[in-house]
């Protein structure tokens, strides 16, 4: 390619941990060479990146694929040997068949066979000439320049080549991306570098030489300086040059690096590289406020940062919890709040008459526990007793309960009209840093951390609608506890959660040390499915790392229940020692194929229903999940927080006295 500036073919590999390891570029210091410009969009966390870009929804993997096509690809610290990035070409490994060793290096542990969904999607995008958006992380050292942000959107690329290499003794795959717009200088080019050659002066004819393999009769391009090799992994000539095994340190041939495919007018991306969601949302639209699309992320029009929707009413580029400084230079002032039109109860529930007057029809599957039934008149009461653990009481509301003045129907409408500071918070423990809750929350009364730290407001700041909900929760709590014959402790905390379409809360427990043994919830709006199951370690009798439980409660329906119960009885009766007990438990567990417990309880929760979970062991041994079915749902949950485990300065937050119209009597 005489008209193109030469590109060095030798790419020095990063420090190797051991044979077969994909290089760990994090071991190489990142150069301080500045880049030419700024990325069109950027993010500091993966969740924000994935929230804002429809072409990259992969929170963990490097490739985002959907509908059998690859839409986006991230190049970060683990690119593999012979990775290459210049102003227009990116060469990197295709993920799959790798695991991290003790040094944190990715090691190819099994051959790639081209059968993975991501691999097939890359092939389909190559064959269909489907553009792929690329993102580069600042832990990437192959580029050799200082990147401005943690994750930086590069541009749209086309896939030109996919081939196999030998990584140690295994077969791994590589992909070559070529920038789609060759006429514009890349922002990641070196500062003060020259502009790219005009398209009319480019050489689009010169290609890498290709040879037909004498063994498999399939042609492969010459990729390496050191010579031609067959790239078919099933061929005996694979990874052999001139009849001998290819050397360890191969370099790319300049023709392979420098060739360019001619532009084609029909190759255009389906999505904008930087989408403008706000342009599609209008305050006049009354039907989109609570849809899934309305709680996705946006790209800030001022600083170009990807922003997740953390606030009930809209987006803020900077706030008091999430750090949003742009390259350490300050915070961005952009915010966009939407007009939240009130959703009618009719629009979120499928009940023909917005409730039922008689007993709601349930079919109790033999897969789940069957509850005891009691008719309370206004409510149909179902109680699930878990022996030695606790109880779950489901108060199923009737239409007459819901339609009373200031009842659930009114509360659903009133809560929407209030300026309640609902927001999403970062999870304290998550696989991916920056992951937000899939619901909006606000806390009143005593502080309660649950899975995130939520700033608590005193009950003296709570609107009357919140206090009316607290009155209903207090009644349900007292009724369930009295039925269990236990001491009633009135709730002194209320957590309000708001769910938009497709939001849900996965399996979790409410077992914080400061909590009392009772948790009560009022559901408003869309229906939901609630599941309760045994926690994994108690079901299997050991931790995920196969470490035996110090105390195994041997709960009914756990894995190997009969055998584990017999062993424990032998220990308690003095028949065997603790050492023998542990030895036999370990041997027993070796024969268990580890799996998650099936749900023990399933409850369809509808508008106006109340659920009370009672018993400290219930939260210790079991966990629950809630999956809403509609577009908008509120869950108001009350608890008793033990004052002695809360800072004295926060005690006044939990003090309250219900007004006469806030007290509920169950009618």
C-alpha cells in the first residue's frame, strides 16, 4: 500500500505470566501521550455505559450481541497477545474459553470452536457487513496513549477478518476491526498528528496475499511477517510456517495492518453512535412516563457523559452520591426532569372491575406450600407456616377495602401527585461496580440500610399519605403477630419503593442486625409475583466454595434432608463426635450436585394487598424476590428497628403519633 503511511508490524507482547497465558497489559504502565480529541460519549462505570447506549448493553462481557448480531465491543485490559490498535484498525482477541489465573492473567483453558453465541454474532456481523460500535477502556495499554475517561466511545467499525491462532496449546480467536469513517481523523490519534489521507488518495486495491492450503484446500490470507500459515484449526498445517511450528513471537505483516476496504454507501449503522433519548421524550406524552425506555440512561448534552436515571423524575449529570466529575475538572450542572403524568389505576391493573368483591381465585400448585385460609370479611387471609422458622401472612384485599376514602385506590393516585424524593441508589455489594437498584426508594423513620444506604427522613417530614399507609401496615403487623402469639412491636420505619415497567427486586433478605423479626408490605398499583426460597448455603449445607456450615439447621426440604437430619441427630445424641460429624457431612456433600433451592412459597400480590413476614429465622434462612407485572407499582414496607442499635441522634426520626384519620382498623 504505497499511498498509506507505514505502520510497524512488530507488536511487543506484554509481560507473560506463563505459557498459554493471555498477556496481562495491566502490568505495563500506561503512557502519558495525549490524544487528539475527546470521545463523543464516555462513562465511569459499566452500568452507566450500558444504560445509555442501545448498541452496548453488556454489563460484564466484552461483546454485546443480540438477534444473532454483534452490536458493540469493548477493548480494555485483556486484549491478548498480538493485540494492535492504531488510528483506524483494532485487532483483539475474541472472548471465550478463558479464565483468570492466580496472577490475574487470562489463560486460554479450552479451545474456541466457533460455537459460542458471541462468536457466531461476530461472524454474522462480518458476513452481513453490519457496523459494530467500539469502546476503549483506560486500562488498555495497547493504544499507547492516555485516555480521558474510564470508558471511551471510539467510533463505528466494520469487521474485516476473524481467524484462529494458537495460544499456548489451545486455539483462540482474533478479530480485526476497521474504522467505518476513514475520512475523519480519529479522536484517539496522537495529539498534533497529521490528518488521514483523503479518500480519493487511498489505496483500496492492495490486499494481503492469500494462499491455498495444500492439505485442506482452503485459502488463508498472510497475516504474519514470519510467513504464511493455514488458519483452519482442524488442518494439520494450522500454525505451521514452512513445515515447522510457528515461532512464539509473531508480528503482523504491514499489508495486513495497512490494507483498507473501500467505503460502501449502504453500510451504515442502525443506531446513532451517541443516541438522543431526550429528543424522543415529550412532556406532552402521557403514556411513556413509567415505561422501560423512560428509565434508561442518556448521554449528557453538555459533557457527553453517560448518565443512568437515578431520580424518579429524571436525570442529573452530577449528584451528592455518584461522582460525576469530568476528568477531575469539576461537576456538570446538566439536569432534565420530566413531567410525571399521573397513571390511572385502570392503566396498570388487569382486574376487570379494579378489584374483586368476593374471594380472589387462586390455584395453589403442589410445587409450593399450601396456606391456611381465614375469611376476615374485608380481607381474605392466607397464612404460610414454616416450622421452626416463621410465618408469612397474605392479606388479600377486596374491592370494598380498596375503594374506601383514603384507601389503596386513593393512595395510589395521591402518592404520584406528591414530590417524594424517590431515587435509585448504588448497590453496596454487586459484581459490577456502580450497579443501581432496579427500583426507586425513599426511607422514613429510623435509618435502614437494606442492600443500599438510603438517607432516612424523620416521620415529621413524611406526608399524610405516607402516614396513612403506615397505619394500614401497623394494623397488619399487629394482627399477624397476635395470631402467632408473639409480642407486638409497632413499626418505627417505612421504606417506600417505586417500580417502573420491567423493574424488579431479585432474591434478597431483610436480615440486617438492627431489624426486628417482622416486616410488613402494602402493595399499590400493578400486581406482582413474590417468591420465597431457602438460601443457597442452607439448602446445600455449605458455602459456594464448598465450605461446611459451622451450624447446619437442616431445614425441611433442603438437599439430602433425611441423611443430614440423621447425622445431626447422631451428633446431638452423642453417637458420633463433632469431627466424625463433619467428616461424614463432607463426604455426603461431595455427592450433591449443587443447585439453587426451588421457591417454597409463591404469592400473587395485587393492588391493596398486605404481606407480613414474621420470624427472625425467616430472614436468616430464607430470601424473597418480587417481580412486578405492570407499568407502575409502589411497595411500602414497615419494620421495627431496634433503637439500641441505631445512633441516638437518629432516634427522633422514628417517633410518630398517628392522627385519627391515619389509624386503620382493618375494615
